[in-house]
C-alpha cells in the first residue's frame, strides 16, 4: 500500500493507464492499406504468370491450370519455390528475374514492415509513453478540452509551452484527437476519478486547468484534485456567479467566469470603443502587449513596482494575502509576486 501525499492515509497502488499521442492513420486503416497493397502485387504476379503460362512446366501432371498459377505465384512470391512448377522459356525466366523478384522483395518488406510497426514499434511506443508518464513532473494538466480548454492549450503553446509538457484529459475521443494533433499527451478518462488523476501525476503538476463544461462537474473535479494535490495551483472555469464561492471553497486558486468577463468587456466598450480591444490584447500573446505574473527579481528588491528591472509597466504586487497597486509606494521584498505589462513585439 502506498501513502497518499498530504494526508498520510493509505491508498491502493496506482495502475497507470498509458498516455497517448496522435496517430495520423488509424491502426485498422494502416493494416488494411498494407494488406491491400500486398494483394494487388500478388494479383499482378498471378496475371503475369497466367498470360505467360506457356513458359511454365508442371512436373507433376504436365498441365498448368489457373489453380497451379495461383499456387506457383504464392510459392514464388513468399519463398524460393519447391521446383514442382518451373519457368523454362527465356521469356518466363526473364519475367521471374526482372518483375517477380522485385515484387517478392516488396511484399517481404510490406509484411516485415507491418510486423515491426504493429508489434515492435507500437510496443516500444507504449513502453516509452508509460516511462514518460511515470516521470511526469512540473507539467500542466488540462481537465476538459472543450471551447475554454482548447483555447487555453492553444494560448499556452503560443506562449512557448512545450506541448509534450501538457497533459489533456477528456471523455471525448474526438476532442482528444485534436489535442493529440497539437503534440499534447492525452488520456481518455473521467477526471473526477482519483485513479485517473493519480495516473497523470497530478501531485507533481505545475498547475491544473479545469474546464469540464458544467459547473457541478468542474467543482467536483476541483475537490478531487485538491484532495490529491494540496499544493498544486488550480484554475477553474465556472459560468454561474453563485458557483464562484463554491469553487473557491472546493480549493480553486483562480476562478474564471467567462460570462462575467464578457460583461466587463461590454461595459468597458460602452465607456470607450477601445477599452474592450485593449483588454483582449492584454489577455492574448498575439497582441502588442501581454500581462505577465512573475516573482520579484533580486535586483528589484527595495524598489517600487514602478521601477521594474524588466522594463515592463508594473501594475500590482502580491505579498501573501495583500495586494499593492502601482500608485502605492510599497517597496518590493523577496517573495513578492509582480503583475506587469510587457510589449510582445506583435503588430
């Protein structure tokens, strides 16, 4: 029995469910293509042998029937032959040397390649992904890949996050296919189950983003994550204002209400046509400016938020449960967190 991190209670050992990466061609389609190509090549050889059957000799009964042609083709393509049917004319021997032999090699490569791809390579990939999964640390876990979750992943990648450091969990195989195409690790599973979250090393994550599509599901996921990972930051999307307090009580560090944010944009646009545009610019890495949250640097200690070494425009300083604005003269200390605006160099 393993001890559950953070509360000392025993829990069952976790059986890891392998992560997956995107596969461009489904397994059944890939196998079908290989078998179809091999069949076409065999039919080509059967046709050649049939039209050139006068150059073949059957040492058993002297008659070369269509069944004999099929038999001779399969034997000559897959082996060196048994000698009961042989090519005797110069033309038939030339066909065997110039046409059938290359086809024999091609069919051999098809079957050897299939064996490698479906037995060796896929087993190796499964083992490799399991090793990656067991060593996951400081990764970003996205629970729910709907509209909000997918936008978050796209923005993370645009900001420079390596997709291989992102784990996406969702119940929809179609959504996971999109996440896998981006290079993310994916798992088709229920994010409210302890064993699924433990399988993605939730307690070793850098942060967890929750967007299940329903407030009740999202809050339940937050409760489960907080139970398993007491110190991991959690951000969650809720759509009803009444559920924001519940989400915080469940353990979420950041609660995002897209409905409220949309209302803020609408209200801002009523006061000026450029306010909403600038707020969107701040939120996206694709704009000209970007909001950045970071720890205070050593050479900034003792200065105000208006004197940042990064050259950014300081907005707010967080110190424990306290927050100080840019208009205040509070000096920066070690351990403070700074929120600033930086230019991105975008258009």
